[in-house]
C-alpha cells in the first residue's frame, strides 16, 4: 500500500447570511467528510464524482496545499503533513497534472526550459545530461525532439498535456494525481493520452489517482473506482457490473454509460 487516507476531513469556515446580508456569525462547510482510501503500488484508482463533490480538494490535501481539519495521510507507511514545516521532497514523490495545461505551462519558457527546471531543482547532479533526459521524456510521451525549442502557444491542447505529463515524470515520482487531466481533449486525443499513460504505468510501476466526472474514461483505464458524493466516498468497485453497485448515484453513472 503506497498511499493511505484515514478519515480525512476538510472543513471551511463560511460567513452566514441572514435576509440577504452577511452577519457576524461564522458557520462551517464540510468539503470532505471522513474519507478513507487506499492506493496500491502500480495501481490506477479512479475517483469519480460530480463538480463540487470534493475531488480536487482531496487532491490538494494529499499534496499539502490544503491543511487537514482531521484525519491522516500516509505515504509508504509514514504519516505526512504532520509537522509545521512542509516536506519539499514530497513534491518529488507525488506529482499533479491538472485540467488546464495552458495555464500550467509558463508562456515565456520553451519546452526545453520547462522540462529542465525540475531536473535542475531535484537532480542537480544530472545537469550535464539534462538535455538527453529531456529528449527521452519527450519520446516517452510521444512528442518529437523539435518540440524542445517551441513555446506552449505553438502546441495543440493534447501536446501541451503531454508536456505536463513529461514534466511530472521528470522528477521520477511514485504517484501522479490526474485532476480532470483529459477532460478538455477531444475523444481521439483523449484515448491516445490514456493509452500512453497505461503503458507508462505498466513500464514504471507508477501509481495513479485519476480524478474525473466521466465514468467512461475510467472503464478501461482504472483498476478500481471510488465514487464521491458531497464530500463522501459512497462506493468503491472494480467489477463493472451494474447489478453489483449499491449507491443510487453510481447507478445513475452506469445508466449514463449505457446510454
């Protein structure tokens, strides 16, 4: 078990309204409610839920970008986010690929500089052969070598997403979180990117947490699927049999898949 979440809860303070006006009293809004999940080595775990269900907040809690209200997160049987000082090496072990690849890439940096930056930061001893590593990364995500001299604006949406994946791979992570990473791609490009990721997962024994609202993309890509509704995990399944699922929302997703 490489990643384990134990009763993770995230509560945000909210200002209460009365007669259309904010008053001085504060309330609470639970974004995540006692979520417990396990991610195995070399596994792809899908996290499915509608917008606002708490999926992205959960990813931010795993990365330490949001503090936990309660609960624990364990990485390789060691608790993380327990001290006041953040572990900078955590970002080497867990990487994030977001939905908006355009805003994730610096518009004034070439692809060469974008890929070299994490290599220089985490592996200064590899500086001499950084260019060869960049070329290898491009090849692994299916991009041509001449992409190195280009800027993000000169690439298509699918190519930019592949660059984001290559940048995540540059630090040799153990886990990659994909937050709606293929949602903005057309069907053909989406299928190509998912096939590429599946190949990488098998070759490198990577662990993926694949966050999406689309059950279709998880069917051939994920080993197990966790369903999140209003901040709670309501069901986890790996057998794609509608008769075996129990929660009403999961049945709705299966019906959408059938249509």
